C-alpha cells in the first residue's frame, strides 16, 4: 500500500489471492468447457448438419419428382470436381477412401464426425474462453491497482 517496492504481508496476501483465484477459475473453466460445453455444442452442430442433410434429401429426392434438380446439381458438382482434380488424383483418392472404409471399423467411421467437430471446437472455443477469463482478471487487477492508488492519494 505504500509504493516502497517491497511486498509486505498484507500486499502479498492480496496478490496471492488474486493469482490463486485466477488459476482456480481458469482450471474450472477449461475443464468445464472441455468436458461439458464442447461435447454438447458439437452434438448440436452434428444434429444440425444431419437435419440439413435430411432437408437436402427431401428437396432433391421427394420434391424433385422428375430428378431434374438432383441431376443438374450432381452434374455441376462433378463438372467442378473434374475441373479441379485430374483423373489420376481422383482415382487415387477413391482408392484411398475405399481402403480406409475396408480397414477401419464401422464404429470409428460413425464416431468420426462428432470427434472432428469436438476437436475443432476445442481448438477454437476453449482458448477463446480462457482468453476472456484472463482479460477479466487483468481488468480486475488493474481496477484494484487504480483503486489502491486513488486511496493512497487521498
């Protein structure tokens, strides 16, 4: 409190309380985000994608009786794919996909989308939350420091 450059017992207690609360909060937030929030959000994203795929199926198969729309869509998609990828790369890619599906168990293939979405959310979402927790405690420390300095000036 006296700005002498030395921490006394009271100042040390304030600093340690702030730092320990930041560490504990950060650990709880990281565990909560990693174990609870990310898997739930990943499941919602996957459900949304499945619903969107179902809607596209309804549009392309059930609504389009003459198959004109689906033929046009797949024709355009294949044209773009033919333009982007040479035949050798497409054949190699098809071979790798077929080998992958033969070797890898079905349970793994079924769980792969949820795992990929969870990993992507974990890479993007958890650091963002931790950054916000750190920003909060930095602003708290700055506010406490300004409050302490204003009390010294009085």
